[in-house]
């Protein structure tokens, strides 16, 4: 819960600055790059998120990283604030909230689609088109694969879950045969 509140507050502040400066998309790219590095390097994440490491060490490491991936000065300052306030652990949540804010402002929504197998481009376009008709907004898809679904897919958009998986259909069939429905 606190995670959400903190993330939304920082994401909103960053979005407002980005909108003012015309850098919303650049800020998104910058944060995605940092979060990607955090997810790839357990050592980097441990140092940056732990209160046990000295802030000067964290700032030195962050300074080197900023030079390598060429972040904006605004993003450098933003990351410095997160370090100073010991909020770096919230960066992934801030990124998620920032994405949501950008999507809302542009009339887009993000949908999570879990499929039993890899989907081709045509299938993804059909899924996005169908979800667009349902929510009346442009839809960006985040795709994941879960072979346990057996077949079909599960889509989650704007808090609604659309479950067309074979696994769920089998469970429902079993329940109906047992008289549990």
C-alpha cells in the first residue's frame, strides 16, 4: 500500500516535469533503462536499495552509470533524490505508475495477456483490436507465456480479467459435474 502511494507521488511529479519540458517519453526511456539494469544485476540492485551502503558510494556508482547510458540531467536529479530519501527500492513501482500516468494522459491502457504459447503478430493485433473495442481506448499489450494454461489466453485490462484459458474451462467443467456451480 505504501509502495503504491510513494510510487504514484514520485511518478506524478516526474510526469508533470516531463510534460512541462516535453520530455515525458525520454523520462520513460531513462527509467526503463535503469530498471532493466536493476533487474539484470542483483549486485547493483543490492547496493542501490540497501541502507547499509554509503550514500557516497551509491552516488559514485550512479554517476558512472549515468555517463554510460546518457540520462537527462532531470533524471540524474530524480535518481539522486530517490537515493537521498532512501526510496530507490520503489523505482520499479514508480516506473509502473509513470507508465500508467503516461497511458492515461494519451488515452491508452496497458493490458497483460498470458497465453499458453507464443502468439504471432496477427493474433496480437486481433487481441489488441478486441480489447480496444471493449475498453474504448488504444491498448498496449504486455505478453507472457504460461504453458500451464494448456490453450487459450487470459487478458487483464483496467482491472478486469477475461479468462479464455482451457485450464479454467476444465476447472469449471469439473465443478459443474460435481454440482458446485
